C-alpha cells in the first residue's frame, strides 16, 4: 500500500529510501471481490483491518471517486460521517450518512449540494427525514 517513494543515493556507499503509505478511502466490490480504494488510485486487496471506511457501490473509475472525495473534503461534510457512497452510470452520486440519511446529489454543483446537505442535517425541520433529494436545482425534496 505504497502511495509514493523516493530513493536518494548518499555518497559514497549508502542510499536513503523514503516510503509514503497510501491512505485507504473506501471499500468496494470488483469482480465479486472486496477491495480497498487507495488514495494512490489503486484497488488494494481487502484484508480484515479495523477501518471505518464507507462502502462504494457502482462501477466507478477510481480516478472519479478520488475527485469526488476531494470535493467532499472541500465541503463542510465530514467524510468520516459517510457510511455508503453510490455511483450511477449517469455520473451522479448519492451518499448515505451513518445516521441513515440518504442524500441524492445532483450531477453538477456538488460542493454547493454537499454544503446544503450539512445545513439540512442540522435543521430541526428535517430531523425525521431519511431521504433528501437535492437533484433539482433550487429544490429540496424530503421523505420520511
């Protein structure tokens, strides 16, 4: 699980090797096997490691997932609060939080939608809702 490495020759007779371990971002299925998704863009054989990572469902390219993760990191949403991430062939994402609230996200303006999702989670008006649909611009559709 190497993210990067650097080898430096120190004259006359030694070398220095620096290895950076990759971060694990999620867990997914590929060809009916479990894999970790690494920040290095690679699928890593799943091992029973105690990790608090979201499950990623759908046939997503790892590069697209890493870009989506970067958008989440820019938002006010804490990635550690996500239990499941769904990718759809249309390129759209849904996220399910650990408190069981599902957010259906639009295919554009994801950062705005994620920040709105945090406002909704913290709003008393939506406290009993389990599905929040943000796919239509300037509309919030909620279901209990």
